[in-house]
C-alpha cells in the first residue's frame, strides 16, 4: 500500500513547522526592550539569554539530528515543539534572571534544535530523489523563512496592543497546535528507494570528518552565521546612528525577510542544475561585495533599502545549498546529524557576530571594524568552497552500482 506521506505532503507539513518555529525566533528582537523594561533589567540580561539560546541550539543539533536520523524525526520534532512552547510560556511568566535564562536559553534552545532546519530538511530531502532534492530543500527553506514576514507582524500587534506576555502565550499555543503536522515527518528514516540505513552513527561521523570537503563546508557555514546574525541584530541600530528613521529601519528588516523567501527558492533551484560549491562561493562573494559597497557609500534611505533587498536575496540561500551538498556527498541517511555539525559552526559564528557587534561598537564607538570583518570572512568563505570535492563518497558510488 502506498504511504500517504507523499513528497508533497512531507514538504508542506515540514514547511509549516519551519515557518512557525523560525518565525517565532525572529520575534526575539521585538521582545528585548519590553521584557527588559517591565522587569527592570539592563538589556544585557535578555541579550545573554538570546546568546545562550544560539549556542545551546547549535551544540544540541548534531546530537538530536543523529537521534532523528536513526530512529525517526517524529518524536524528536514533537518534543521540540512542546519544549519550545513551554519555554515561551515560561518566558511570559519569568520574573527572575535565572528564569529568563532557563526558559529562553535552555528550553527554547533545545526546542528549536529538535524541530528546526537540520532535522526537518533531512526528512524533506529523504522524501525525494536527487534530481528534485535541491529544489525541495529550497522551497522548504523559503517557506520556513516566510515566518519572518508572517509571524513577526502578528507578534508586534500583540505586543503593542496588549503585552509581551500575550504575544509569548499566543505563540506558545500556536506551536502546540502544529504538533499534529509532525505525523508527516514521522517514521523510521529510509532512502527514496526504500532501503534502510546501513551505516552506524560513528561510521558516518568518521567518514565525514575524514572528508576534507566536509570540514571546509562546516568552516564556511561559520561565516554565514557571523554575517547574517550581525546584520540581523545590529543593522537597525547602525541605521539609527546614521540618522535613518525607524520606519526605514523596520522596512529594511521586512525587505530582508521578503527577498529571503525569493532567494531561498532561486538558490535551491539553481543548486539542482549547477555546482553547489561554486554557487556557495558566488553567494559569499556577492555578500561581501554588497556589504563593502554599502558601507563605503553614504548611508541614505535609498541605499539602506537597496542593501536590505539585495541582502535578502542572499540571506539564507546557503541553507538549501549547504544541506543539499551534505546529502549529495554522503547521502541522506545521516543528513540531519551531518548538517547539524555544519549548523553548529553556523551558530558559533552567529554568537560571535551578535556579541562582537555590540562589544566593538561599545569599545570603538563604531561598527566599521565588524562590517569589514564580515567582508573579509566572506572572501575567505568563497575561497575555501572552491576546492571542495562534491562527488559522492566511494560508499555512495558502490551502493549505486550494486543497487
């Protein structure tokens, strides 16, 4: 009997899960000021909670990804959604620093890891053959990214019309309500041809770590995290200090989210036709060129809007290409775990981008050094992607020839 979990259903349900989980995470910037003001905390308290979440999210992803790859994503994702919802509810009730660190940093960090991009994209990637995989990953990434456009305005409405606690509770309920969608991504992982997993976790990790291309890919993803999270966290304040109005800054954030949807789909589609490593190199070069041009020219309303639109097209285009390259080289058996290692590197870069942006600005009075660091790292990332051997490993070739 044919399973009801067709690739289209898996794609739709996975995308809806990503839309909500990613969208909720993008509201944290809106919560920074009200949570701090109501509780009488300096901004650094909730900022530290967000930074802790980034690290816990990153470090737990390879572990939870390995469990999902081996035993199925259903229970892992369900647990993640419920922990995420519980963390948000506790954030709404938190009145002490310990409570906000535990709820924001630990609970939502683990929750996001269990139902985020690496685990859901692995299920989507396994549901289709190699010829459509990059496109499906691009669609899921684009759909998930649309949460920034959809969830953030709704959360803003709750915050301004009621309170931050109302927004958090509403988002917690929404996360709990999408748990039934996890049924579409449940079940013991299998390749599209129906064959089961034939490699142990330790064998998969060892194979990946011995592959120079995987190490380079992981290193490159660090740069993606640094660039995007620095821009996402500090662009509004950078524009404010350049005498750009708050309305324009808010428009820039929305434009990044909107064009990111388009960009993820485009880069995913291109990844199905052209070399993924070369596309990644081009993407990082394009990012650095755009940043360099933006900070070299006078900062105006027009330049800010153009930069945001351009950056949005490149924002998370790395996700379908990087995850697709992992699947292309090593197969989809342990895709969530192996992509999870790359995502860990991304999150370390994210942490440094957020932290360095504030630290350098406080020390020097300017963001210039951090901007130029982002430019230089982009060129480094482009360079290290060129020598990646994107051919399937010998094990994959042998399986294909004997399958």
